[in-house]
C-alpha cells in the first residue's frame, strides 16, 4: 500500500507531464497561427505589389511613346504614379497610373523604383526593390515572407492590356535580372523583393507604334479602314474589291498594266514615241454632199494643248460647170483644193474644184485653141476630216 508521500509524488509527476504536453501543443498552435498570419500578410502585400506593377507597366508604356516622361532619379513609395492632383507627376494622365487611394499596402512606402533607357533602341527598364520587414520579431521569417509575397504578386499577373509583363524575384541582389542564381542562404539579400518591368519586344503582346517589334500573323482590321498612312512597302499583291484612287501619280517600273475593261483618264503619255494619247488622231469624218461644212473643234483644255484639223480629198467628184456653156460640165478637172477657215469654236471647211474647158477660136484665117478655167464649191467631193489636240 502506497504512502501519502508516494501518492503525492505521482500526482505531481502527472501534472508536470500534462503541463509539458500543454506547452508543446501551445507552441505548435502558436507556430501554426504565425505561419497563417504570415501567409495572409504575404498574399495581401503581393496583391498590392501586383497592382503597383500594373501602374509601373503603364508609365513604361508612356515613356516608350514619349521619352521625355522618363523620371530623372529614383522614386520612393507609390504616390508618384497617382493622378497629378493627388501627388503624382504633373505629366501623368488625369486618372493616373494608379488611383489616388492606392498606397501599395503596408510595404508600399518601402518601394524604391529606378529607370534606365537605351536611347538607341528605346529599351526601357523599371526596377523596384524593397526589403520586407521582420515578421513577429523573427529575422528568419524574412526570406520566407519575401518568397510568399513574390509568388502572390506573380499569381495576379494576366495578359497585360499595355502589352508588357512584369517579373518578381525574391531574396536576390537589387540588380538581378532573374532568380536563377539565388543562393540557398541569401545573406544580405534575405527578404529583398525585386520587381522588373521592361518594354522588351519579345514580351510584347501587341504590335508597337515605335517599330521595335514585328507582326507574327495577318492583320485583320475587321472591316475598318487604314487612315493617315504615309508609305507602304509591299512584297506581295494588292487585291481591291472597291475603287482605287491615286492622287500623286502611279508608277509601274516593271511588268504590264492590264485593264480588262478599259482605262478612263485625261491623258496617257507614250514614252516610246514621246507623245501623249491626246496628240493622236482621235476623230475622223467623211464629208460629202454640201458646198461647205462647219466642223466643231475638240476640247483640248484638259490636256493643255491646241485643237488641230487635217483635211484631205477622198474623192474629187465631178468637175465644175463650163462658164461658156451653162449646165455643161467643164471638159476636165484641172485642180482640187480644200479651204479651211478658223471660225473660233469651229472650222469652216469648203471643198473647191477647178475645171478646164477647151474651145476653138477663128481669127481671120488663124484657128486657135482656147482654154477656159472655172472654179466652184464642190458638193460631190468627198473630204476626209481628222481632228486632234496637239
């Protein structure tokens, strides 16, 4: 049978074991809740950093279009990205790159952002770095918190509207370009988070206006028009369903121009003979049956030349009447001519025949051959009239 002393000692041991177990459970619970709290902080601050990254991409895009917007030195915090009326640069858009209410979370005040730009290529880099504070008084939490925060920031990134992505690294030097060489024990870089936003063409989803990247597929404008285009250097064919209007001239340096249904134009220069189409004979008529004709002039004002007429005899017709024998034609046709008179807006064309008649004249005992000439307008003469601009 145990003594009272032995029983008391047993109870004391039981209480000691119970207290040790309770202390161990409390430590486990405390560590678990601390990890939960740390993860929650990392998620919140990572989301804030991701939102900052959206604004950072926005100002990089603006600098790409206008290099004069490049900040002169390092920028602290987040206020410089806000609208001009609540702390942002005066050159920021009215709505800012981040809202007035944006603070960057609890760590936003620690952000330090620097910019670099290559003037020759317009390659721009925005680098934001900060070191996370010690969590729950334990310096060993810094590397873990930095990793969690970076992962949370990257989870928020989708295809960016401005065509630029951002990168986030944890526990790396401030000048890091990736996290591939991150040491297992980061040392002085423990807890440092670096965000990198660049306008590298390889990271760009959209076709740029500064010509630093190229299209990888056909451009489908969805039925819209291309306007205010200066020059186009095309290697292939142009297919046009509508009308093509060329205001400054059209030059074809090789190959033939084929117009299946004709060409309508003011004039055409034929360099082989150094003549324009308007200088060719483009109107011909045969006139017959009248003593005279009124031939209108062509309009040559649009091609800057003068109207011209050429008349020739197709058929001489009958000789004029013999003046010595009324109603009797001359014996023979001596000559023909076409007289053209400028009437201003038209020409007067008159076909004229000259006839000759022979007769005998007795003077004393001398017999002489007499020739009589006559001329008259000839309605029976066929006249070819050619009109042109020259």
